[in-house]
């Protein structure tokens, strides 16, 4: 099988895992938007169904990613990808460690989402579920440090990567619940929600950008490499999407959200969040390629 086919499968499977990761985060931190009001039960059910589906897809994608990496190393087609000896070799590598942690993290999230066990205390149920989901997110975030280019860097860079991917998942995972909120909440509720999210995002996105820029400096090394290398050019391509999504977020904060005070801007905000979601997906896809088939200069 041609290498470009394996690379395509690797990138697509990693992209689907990233989407699942963001959906777990979105459910963990933003499900309370609808759970406080019984009139929003349909949104609660829809949110849970979407999260369950995306998490299952992420689990399958993680397995496909591991097999595709095995196939790429074996270079003998599907039979090579499924060869027991090759699979054992890959399982003992950083690829295997990453696949194991990601699989475990996703399974933990699934258990939290579908577990029938409940305590009599509603508060205890809420915080136990939240704690399990946060544990899943931390485990998934840590898995990013085990492979790829950052795995060769120091503890500080690995810590920054964990912060970077957690904030990314928090931000991108918020977009679908916020989009649904535009359809479900009153203007007053929506305005309070978006203002609160904007304040949190101002700090969180600053962390994301700071950590990302530091990692770029460490990985690329020089401005010339950023311009001339394929890895640097791919980073610049990703940066263009990042600038776009920041501009959309700024438009929300400065123009569309204030309009909600006057019972205006709801439809425009909903459409703008949809565009933000598409740009976020583009960023995740480019990131999948950057961490799979493109590498920084040695």
C-alpha cells in the first residue's frame, strides 16, 4: 500500500480523535448551560447523544490510528499492518503508549457518560461525574507529550503542550453548546452566558497563545526555518486560521454580544459561531497533519 494512503488514514483518524477530545471537554464544562432548566431537556439529551457518538468515534479512530502507524512502518499493505510481530513492536513504542493512554482516557469518559450508578445526593453525582471527566481530559492531554516532536523536548515544553491542548479542547468544545444556546436561551440568559464565556476565554486563550508561541520557537528554531521549511510553512498556514478565529471571537465580544442587551444580534451570533466552528475544525485538521506527516528540521 502506498505511503500516502497510510499518511491520509493517520491524519484523518487523528483529526477524529481531536474532535472527540474537544467534545468531551465541551460536555464536561458546558453541559450545565441546559441542565439547570427542565424546559431544555431536549437539548440535554441531544448534547449527550452527540457527545456519546463523538467519543465512540474517537475510540475507534484511536485504534485505526495505531494500526495505520503500524502499516506505515511495515510498508507491506494491510497484511503488514495486522502482522502480530509488527503490532507487538509498535505496542512497545511511544505510539503504543500514546494509543493505550488515549484509549484508556476515552473509555473513562464513556464510563462517566453512560454509568447507571448514582448516589442519592444530586451534588455528589454531579461532582463525581465532573471529576471523572476531568481525569479523562488530563489523561488525554498527557498523551500528547508521549509522541511527536514535543516528546523530545523538556518538562517545561511538555507542560506547556498540556496547557495548550486543554485550552484548545475547552474553547473548541464550547462552540457547539454555545451554538445551541443561541436557539434555546432567552436574550438575557444568552447575553450573560456569552459575557461570562468571553471573560474566561480572554484569560484562557492568552495561555493557549503563549504556550503555542513558546513551542513554535522551540520546534522551529529560527525565523528563516519558519519561512523556508515545510514545517514552518504549515505552521504559518495554521496561524492564518488562528488569526481568523481570534478575529471572529473579537467580533463576538465587541459587537454581537453587546447587541443582545437590545434583543438584537442573536441570529448573527449563531451564524458567526457556526463559522467559528468550521475554522476550528480546519485548525484541528491542519494540526493533525503537522503532528503526523510534517516535521521540524533536525
